[in-house]
C-alpha cells in the first residue's frame, strides 16, 4: 500500500506557523519557539503580516507568499481568521493543519458555525485537521514540537493520544521524572475532523511506536474507533484511560470533547473485543505499559506471591479479588519443594513468606519453586528492608530467576531509601518495579485482562450460524404488519413468531379477545395456563398486576380473567385493552430464570445483555454486555462474566443446566441482530433454563419501522461480521476449481506458506521491498481483517493428494475519502498466467462496489509488466503517483460494468 495520508502531519518536511510572533507569552511566540528549540530539522517558516522576521527567521505576510507547498501549518491566530487561513493553505497545496486556537464549538452556536466553515474549507482541498483547541502534536524522535506545552517529551517508543490537552501535558511532565519517552504525543482537542480511529490507524504502521496510551472522554465515530483500535491492538499494546466511569452523564464529561459518553459497561465490552485494556489512573497507564510492553503474557490470572515478611503478602492477597486476580493454589510437589528450602515455620501456603532472615539463596530457591508450578501463571516478589539481605543482592537474584523463566515476574519494593538501588537495578533490566502490593497486583490484573482481550480479538464470528437458516421473509412480514398497524412494539405473539424465525425456543403463545376464545385456547393448550394483559399503553404489566399464573381449571380461568379486566379498567381507565396473552404454565423444578436482551447504545449500536432474569432483574443488575456478532467462544465468555453463571452449575441435589442450549440461544440472538437492523430493543425475560434445555416465556421487542430494509454494511453494529456471502467456488478456463473466500485469522499459517513460496521478484513487486519473510506484525496485519474498511479475498486450491493452499490473494483497503479504495494482489508463481488474478480482481471489484466505493486505485512499480497488463485488461487508467513519482498509479471506476 502507498504512503499513509497522515505522513504529512506526523513527519512534515516543512512547517509554517501561522501567527508566529515576537510578542512574549503569545500563542504564536510559544509555538514558534517550541518548534525552533526542539531541534526540528525540516524547513520552519514564519507567517505573520506584522513582522519582517521572527526569532531571526524571515516572516512571510501570507501562505501564498511562501512560494512553495508546505506540508503542515500550525495555526495560532484567533478563531474568526481560521476558515480563510485553511482555505488559502489548501489552495497552496498544504495537506495537514494543526489548529491550536480556541474559540470554536466550546463557545456555542457561533463557534460551531466557525467549525463548519473550517471543515468546508478543508474538505474542499483534501486537507486534514487536528483540533481546534488542542495542545498540538509532538514527535520527539524527529525533534517535532508543534505544541504550546511547557516542555518537550523525551524520545521513546510510546505513543500518547489524548482528548485533553491538559491531561497530555500532565502525562508528559510526569513521564519525564521517570525517564519515560514517547514516539508521539497527539492532543485531539475538539476533534472536528481527524478522530482517534484515524490516528490509531497511522500509529499501527508507525515503526517508531511500540505501544499506545489513550486518554479518552468520548467517541464520535464508533465504527472508525473500533476499527482503528482493533487494527492497532493486533500488533501493539493499547492501554486506555477513560474518564466518566461514574459520572458519564455530567456536563463536564459530555461538554469538553463535544461527544456523547456511552454506557460504561458497553465501553468495557468494546475494549475487551478490541484487544485493548482499561486502567483507572494516570499511574496505571505507565505501569500497564511497562508490564504489557514486555509482551510476556501469562496463561491465566493465577498469581503466586513471595515476600520476606507476612504482612505485605496478606495485603497483596486481600487486594487480589478486587483486581480480578486469583491467588494460585500451590501443588503438593511445590509445597514439598518449598518445605525443603524454607525454615520449618514458614506459613505453608500462598503467599509464601520466606521470612525476614532470608538469604539470596533462599529467595532464589523459593522463587524457582513457584515459577516451576504449572498452576502458577506469574510471580510477584514483595521486598521489605531487612538486615540480612540487601536490596541490590535481592534484585540481582530476582533478575536472574526471571531471565530464565517464560512466566512474568513482577516486583514491589516496599520502602524508599534502603530499597532505591534495588528498585533501580530491576527497572534497568526491564522488570516491572512497583511501590506497593496493591499497585503490583492491579498491574498483574491488567496484564491478565490484556491476555484475555487479545484472545477475544482473534475471534471472527460469521454473521449467520450453521444449521437451519432463519426465515427472513416471515420476520420481515411481521415488521411490515406492525408498521401497518402504526406500532413500534411487537405484541407477544408477533415477538414469539420472530424468535421462532431464528430457532429460539419460545412457549406457545396465543391471543384471546373474549372469554369464549380464552376458554377454547386454554383447552387446546392444556391446563395449567398463564394469562397476561395485552395493552400497548401499559409498559409494565406488574404495575396493574397484569399477569395471572398457574390457572388449573376453567372456573378459575373465567374468574381470573374477569378480575384482571376489572382491575385494569379501574387502575388505568385510559389504557386500550387488546385482549390477553395465553400460554402454557412452564413448570421446571430446577429451572433458572435468566435474561437475554438487546439494547441500542447511542454510540456503539446494538449490544447483547445476558444475566439473571425474573421480575427483580432490574434491581439485581446482574448482567454482562457483549458486542455482536458472537461465536460460541464469545458467548461462553459473556455468560462467564455474570454472577448467574455460578448458578448454572450443579450444586447439592440440583443438576446443572444445559449450557450448550443457552449458548445456542445467544448465538441465534446475535444472528437476529446481524440480520435485522430494525430490531432496536429486545428483552427475553424470563428465559428459563434447566438440565433438559431452555425456553423463553416472555419477550418484548421494539422495532424501527422506518428502516426495514437489510443493511449490507451492518452499520447498526460496531463490528462488521465476517462476510460469509462472499464465499463461493470459481472455475478457471482449465476447469480447475478454486474456493474463493475472505481471509480469516486462522489463515495465518497458509498466508505465511504462500509468501514463503513466492519468488524474490514477486515479493518485491507486491511489497515494494526485499521481504525475506513475514514478521509476526506483518502476518497479523495481513490476516486479521477489519471487514468494515478492508477485505482480503483468497483463492484456495486443493489438488489431489495435496493439502489446501493459497494460490492468490487480492485485497483492498478504504482510502480516507471514504469513496475509493486501494487494492493489492499477489499470485503464486506456479499459478501465474492461469486466470487466477482476473477471477480475484473481478470478485474484488464486486465486493468493493457493494461496499459503497465508487473507485478502486493501486500503485504499481514501472517494471511490473504483468500487473500493468492486467490493469489495462481490467479497464484501469494510468498516471504518475503524486506522493511517489517512482510509482505508477492505476485507477478504475466501479460504477461501470464489471
């Protein structure tokens, strides 16, 4: 793929400061001096009609007067001047702008109008904007300090992205005291144009960046944020500090970045699916980065604690449950080994107290025992000042043991003066060094969360589960009938039929509008029965005691019905009565009452809720949030995060429930969400499960009757599902069958073998570089596809007697204009000239057009004759690439026949 479109922002060859000034304390003076003093090696230009020179640099009266194109402008002038400045810079060919100036949307309607003018000017010229009202951007490795911050960040490998300039400045200042450096510091400000998703997209491919820290207040474009976050987290640790955990509805949070802050539990679910982790404080950001940045991930969350005193170990164990950490149960062989190397009066359990008179050899022996235990995922060492063993010697002992173990080793040094040298030794060796048991345990909890999140990131569920396909025609007809009746709420019979379309078991449900009809239905269903009020004007039946259960005779049925109608007429005379719902009385001796729900979140679209059910479910608040689409692994993980999960297991005389039936139901609800964007809210409660299966008894469904058409882009969801509809079989001219389908993460081994088989010349033509083999980062980027903005189609061949292998890959990725995409293609040398490239490109054209793109582009090396000939046959036009004249750019419209 070509150079990233944000390269002019992050690595500009020239910068013009608009409003550069000699006036001390002014924004233009501070920004110009910061650029000058940081060591920026590119061309630095001052623009201000009031000066002939600024700080010894010639000063130009306008952008046009510079005489050549400038990569980046830094705007420091009053807000009212900015729209014209952006327009003039765009006309002069500038690609990027950082607007430090305040006075925009944060001031109300007038400022918002200015924002719109700035955006219109930028879009007219294809310019991208960071800000306004931002601190700016730093790139310490190249000496770029395009901010008004008091100090420049140290160079390093951490990228910091912040929606608050004040938070960014504070983190940079605090990091300097700990000698922590940055590859980039990006302050988003109002974020009217560039958003965090696009910034993450750049940082993903930035070789200077090893890990990414984010301070976040809200999300504007959920799909872009999720897309960028997932792409980044595939190759680099991403750690998020999000504000508004407990006050997400307050003006302070919604007003600063101008974004609506979504439900906090949903945000946690988003991070979990994106492979990122969340921390709660400034300090935890850097602690988590230090720990996760080693990429030494534990297998689980079982922690062993070793201390040279009893109290610190107990403190660590006390905090473990709160941090989601399990104190490991030591095996019998481990306990025996510890008995052999520790004094007889050690506590014989975890935490392991090696006592205050411990020597280096005792510490080493005990630590080795714990690291060898298969039931231990990581070890935390807690060291307090003692007379026998100094901190230097303890540190060297711990470092030596850690270097010979694949498991993470964390350290905490509980003191200052006597322990500073030991702590420094450990820090220099890149081992995590903390100052308290609690902070160390919390950091390990974050590390375990990261491991789980990374495993969830690799899950790519299909949009439809295997088995009987859903009856989408009947489902659509149900919605059309509700719309015809002017309703957004399905009645219970309609809702039951809708669930049946997707194979979700539901109790038989009928509507009775008279006592005679009621008796006939009850006789057919069989006693005992339950009746429920049907009224679209009453949201909660319990408000009018609108449910009668366990009715066992016709006489009781007539009496209960009459009493119910009389009570509703008395309590809610304004309500329209449509009749009553009649169902068999579901009696399950060992049934557990659960709830499965669908909620439409303002930012992240449809999410799935699962947890304890029944009439008290709102009070109990035991539910977990998951992002669709789900597969069985994700559904199981969703269930495991609830307290109700413990009740599903057998206990005493009560048998365990059929958990596979629960997972099937969750998968079918996920399928329903994917297929029906018009289902905006649903609650199945109670959903009764026992050892023989599960069944829904009550369901409420709200629809968006104005949007009943299918959505091929799944825009109602934060994560685009695997596009199974693109799977098919193609036949070449020779009659050879090829299985064409989208790339999946589990194709990593096939992709690696495919690239390894390519000749050196073919690899050079594909990657524009001498690629000997794929690094793990490259392999992840090529196989873990974000189907919302990219696609990789693979051609698979399984010749007789051979395993299936990739013989060709064609892919596209969205361009920043949102209207075009860029393609790349590679064919196995042994299959060249057999029509594989033509087949793949034609299928790629169709998928790109269906995805809403109007043009497809590509960059080709001039010596790549076969690719240029293929492009000509497929209708591409040729031109020089503006970003790299050494390449040929090919473009094809997708609006013409394919």
